[in-house]
């Protein structure tokens, strides 16, 4: 889940009304994980069609995104590419956690403990090729743009915000700040009355901490990222004090008589100069009504009445418009 920076950022509450007319980049993997984790039956089983295909992600993307667009907020979904090699250890640790959760899920289900079963089921989520490809197909039929990142989706989404091609990144991971996103939205909610949605500004964070972005990345490396283990006993607040006092990571490590197991410059490069797509062409188009009905209602057993209502929401707000008309 990235760098643990919750305690050192100042989040401002924000509601949906303040996002009206804004374009947002969405960490697709992050959001699809959420749909797959939460949209489940009582025993933890994901939503499926009559052929056994998982549909939790399709339901989440279609209905919630349609509602979002009806509020005049437009998302650009960004999908992960190949993760940097330095992330392999983190990925393996996550695989082991999922394996253990799958074991506990089966045990709880067999014991008839549905509450525990559902809890562990939500921790077994993984995105396979079918889930990713069906998500992209649905977005295309909805007339919504997406970008396939070269590496980290968060890096691509953050880059697009830094270039002012979107207003903010929707994500739960503070890595977006290290990647240079000028704004990020946490706890993103569709409800206009929600009190949990938060806006975090990169510049305000840097000003409050009296750090440069490069120094903030050094703090992240000290604390630990998806690409390295941090120094034991150093949290974000202590890391900030060390970088403020000694100026950079190398000087702080020298004073601590500690080392990082990988070259810090490799991690800096990932955050400060990520490999991103720069020639993306974003257009919001009219949804393909008939093909959407076939895909959702015929192929995946969605209810036609509710599906048609959501298509109407899309048609009212989208069309053959350029991205520039949404700034």
C-alpha cells in the first residue's frame, strides 16, 4: 500500500460538489480491488454471472462510474503496467498473505462462520487477465477513456495530474505524492454528503514539512517503500527530522551508521523520473448502448432496467468532446 505517510499529511475534507466539472485520474487497480473486496455475498463469494464469471468489478465500474459522471465528474482510468523489479519482494509478500487468507477463508466457510469467512475472502483478491480485460472492454463501451501505464499506474496517473491534464488522482496510496501528483483524493465517495473524502495537496504537504519533493522521497526511503525496506525504528515523523537536520538520505544514513539494501538512486529514479506514457489521447465518447446491453445483460446477467437507467446517465453527460472542454 505504499509509503506510510498518513500522520504527516494534512488532509482537507471535500465533497462531491467541489469536484463538479473536474477530470480525475483513477488508479484502476486500486479501485477494482475495492470492488472485488467489498461487492460480495454473505459468505464472501464474489458476484458472478450464470457462467461463473466474476462480475463484482463490472458492477462497480458501471454503476458507480455512471453515477459519478451524472454528477459532472469525469474519470480517466489508469491501469498498471509491468512493476519495477525492485517491487518483486513486496509482490511476493502480498502473494503469501493472500495464500494464508485463502486458507483461513476456507476454514471459516467450512465451519459456518460467515462473518470471518467474508473478512478473509476480501483479502484474497487478485486481478487476473480476464478481470483487467473485461474492465477495459466495459470502459470502451461506456465511452470512457483509459490509459495503459508502462509501469506503475500511480506514476502514470500522477504524471497526468502534474501536467494539468487532470485535476487530482483518486487513490489510497501516498506514493502519488512521491510520484509528483499535485493533488490526491483519498476515501473517494460518490455521496455528496460524505464526510470521509479528503483532498491532499502536494505543495501544502511540502510547505508544512519544510521539505523539497526530493527530500520527501528520501524520507520515504528511510521509512520504507514498495521498493525497499526502511530502517527499523524510523517512522515518518522521525524520518522527516533526520532529513531536515542532515539534508539528504546519504548523510542521514551515515549519522545512523545504517545502509539501505538497494541503491537509493534506483528508488529515487522510480519516483522522480518514472517511465510514463506521454502521448495519451483522451476523449470522452457517446456510450454504445446496444453493445453495452449485450455485454452486461446478455453476457453477464445484469438487470436490463437498471442498466438502461445508468446508460441514460452516461448519455446525458458524455459525447464527442475533447478533454480541454473539462477544465
